[in-house]
């Protein structure tokens, strides 16, 4: 027996999730395997929401030397580099790479 159909089906599921996001799925998991893609976005911190949760906006990075352009609306993301029970210390204007893990957006920037 060949594992080819299972591999193709798994790749198709991952591609679908990468295109549409995981809003339509109820399973909470992070896939880490060779060839798997993790959705990530460049973001700019706009303000502190509470504790280590920040309001961020996705930015589009253009040509070298040009400033990133903010796109879309604000969303909340958790900074995993800061304690969960203390007030965050990141400055507005800080850039980060954000990913979605389960139902949360997360990034990791040390102060």
C-alpha cells in the first residue's frame, strides 16, 4: 500500500487552511511537519490592551527603503515574551511577526 493519497489529502487540507484560515474548523492544533506552512504576518503594535495583550495592525512590507503600509483593522495579539500577569512594556510602533495559534494571535518580542 502507498501513503501517497494520504499525503496528497493532508497537503490539500493544509493549503485550504492557509488560504481560508482556521475560522471554519473547531479543532485546536498546531501542525509542525516538513513542508507544512504556518501563516504569519508582519504587524505593528498600536497600543497596549491589557497585561501582555496588544492592539496590532498588519503591515505590508514594500520595496527596500520604503515604510511598511498598515492594512486591515486592528486586532488583539498576545506577546509571549512578557509575563501573563504583568503590564506589558512594548512601545507603540514596535514591529513583530504574528502567527495564529488556536483561537489566539501571538507574537514574541522581548522588551
